[in-house]
C-alpha cells in the first residue's frame, strides 16, 4: 500500500473513482428500497436496466481502455496491426447484435437473451486475466486464450446490447414525451459504468498488472448480471419470449451462441475476412429490410426508409469517434504531455462528459419539445457529424500550434473529447430512441441489431483509419496522424452539411404525427407471455 504522501495524479483519480462508485451504488440501494413503481417520474424498471447496463459497460469499457496498450506492450503487435485488431474486435462486437436480435425477436425474448449474453461476457472477461509468459510475445501459447476471451465478449455483447435497449423502449408508450429522456438517462448509466470502469480497470491494469485490471472487469460483469436477475419483477413482463419456449429449444438456441463463439475465435485472428463479411452480410441485411418494408403500407414503409437513412450515417460517425480507443489512445501515450497520468485513464474523459452533459441534453430536448422547437432526429445527426469533424480539426490545430518536436498540450485531448461527446449525445441516444419508436413490433430487435451492425462497420472503418496512421512500417508518427485527422475532419463536416439540407425530407418519412399506441393489454400479454393486462397499453415500440 502506497503512502498517501507519495500518491500520483493517477492514484488520486482512481481513489475518487472508487468513492464515486460507492455513491452510485448507494443511490441504487435507495431506489431498490422504494415501494413505488416509479422513481424520478420514470418506471423503476428503467433503473434496473440502468444499473445492469452500467456494470456491463464498466467491464467492457475498462477492458477497451487497455486493449490497444495490451496488444502493443504485452503481445508486442506493431501499431498498425494493433489498431486493425482493435477495429476488427469492435466491428464484431457490434455485428453480433444482429444474431442476438433475431433470436430474441423470434424465440428467446429480450430478457433471456440479455441474461445469456451476460453469462458469456463474464466468462470472456475472466479469461482476459490469463496472461501467460509476457517475454514470449505472440509466441505465447496463452494468446489462444486471449483470442477466446475476445470471442466470448463479442458474442456476449451481441446477445446483450441490442436487447437491453429494446426493453427500455418497451417501458414507454409511443407518444410518451419521456422516451428520449429515458434513453438519455439510460445512456448516462452506460457512461457512469464506462467512466468508472475505464479509471479503475485501467489503473489496475497499467499500474499493478494486466490480470488485475481484466479481473476487475470480470467482477463488474458478474455484479451487473446479478442486478438484472434480481430486478426482473420491475420489468413488468417486458422482454419475455413471444411464444411458449420448450426447454430443449431454449438450450439449442444457447448452443448456437456457443457455436458463434468458435466462429468469432477464428475471425478475430484473420481481420481481412471481416471486411468481406461486413459487405456480404450488410447487403443481405439491406435486402431483408427492404423486403419487409415493401410488405408494409406506405407510412410504415417510409418509416423504414427513414431508419435506413439514420443507420447509414453510423459508420462515418463511429469510424471517427472510435479513434479514441485506437490511434488517439496511442497518440496520447506517446505525444501528449500527460503529467504522469496513466494513458488509459484519459479514456474516461468522454464518459465523464456524458455523465455531466446527458442530464442537460435530456432537459434541453424536453424543453424544446414542449415549445415545438426540438430538432428532428435527422437534423441532430447532422449536428453530430459537424461536431465530430470539428473535434479533429481543433485537435490538429492545437498539436501543430506548439510545433512537431513538442508534446501536445493535454487541454486539446479534453477538447477533442468534449466535441465528440456533444456530437455523441446528438446521435447515439437519439438514434436508439428513433429505432425503438419507428420499428414495427416484429422487427424491433432486428432493427436495433441493424443499428449496431452499422456501428460495427464504423468500428472496422476506425481500425482501417488507425492502421493507416501506422504508415508502411506499422509504427505511427505524429505528423502522419495529424495529416490523417485533418482529412477525416473535413470529410465529416462536408457530409454533415448534406445531412442538414435533406433532414426535412427525411423527417416527413418518419410520419411522427400518425404514430399511435395501438397495442392492447391482451395483445401485449400474448406477445410477452404475461397475464392479461399486466403490461401497460402502448408500452411496445411498434409502427
């Protein structure tokens, strides 16, 4: 145990994060002790999902903060290869929700899918703690355990990510003005976990040992799983299987998930295959979506088109945003004046901004909505692209202003994350809400999976951008990184102008004026397997 007199900035940050974690848990205990069905004007079920997802993100983002550093420092991959592995991993994490969404929609229901995903995630994070002999680098036999750990996390995320977001939407009626605020609160929970996990897992991993950091991530996932199981009554029957599910059928579906782990174990080692997989599966998904769209009447069909427009913008935004865990993480490690703070802790800046700004954005959207001034979802997406593009241009200007031989002032790391965060708040919770609101009931999880699928494409794009920052030799240079950042910044701003210009037309396709709550309690009981009248009318997202 260190003497407090010798604590560094990193030690103090980790200690403060631990105190904050206990405070968040205390608030959770207060909510759990209340007998009312609501807390802060929202269903208690929202806060069960808030805390379950908070712990899942604690483990996921804690591991994410260490991944590129672990790849370069423990497994000794070069910068370009490490960024590509990071991008491929992120792509698979976001493509597997398509599988998880389909199985949940048709058979498992969202709740069982989330539980199964949590089990796989706990196994994966536990395996990440197996290091082997670090002196052997990529010749270490334990690298196969590392690939298996990533595969378990990838498939577990696929079953959990899309489906837990769908359950949030099921707690509210279609015209309930609290929907966007609910998703923003939920998104704040995501980022509370991300911030605390990044700091605590990252601190342990960099200062004590990789296994300690990854082990703590696994503990966080287990806690999230326990909260989700205990909180089942607060969900009021939402997310149950669409029809009675035989035990043999249920376990055969779980076997499919385990088989997917084996597939991902191979894919993550051969990143070039993933690019072709994304193209082929993307075209197949688009074809299926259009086929379903043309079965619907005009308004439902046009809502599908509006969703496709929003989904198509995901790769550009996330391709830039996800430089944070890849090339920007390595740049911070080598070319930023960090003042002795461990590199991984800078990954907490974005989620901390989210925690601070999410309530303000939630209040802003509600206030503008009451006055009829709220920007449409397409317009918010345009604003998001403007901000993420501007973030890179500001960062490049700041780095160049001090000269090539001088470390970049840390203030510009805070600025790039600030602009990316405000952009994220204009896109991610808004997009989740739009998907749940506009999707037909029978496609709810599939559409959410498609949303995450295009985020997968964005992660792979991020990996390719990160690979480019490594240059021909695989090792990044400050000048090359800044050159690439300037190019992608201007591209994002150019696209944002086009999006803002066409946003009024896309808004018309959404037909918000004719959205209604057409699901009766009997229909909901049939869909969700609960008793008659258990669910509140209009709580399901449907066309």
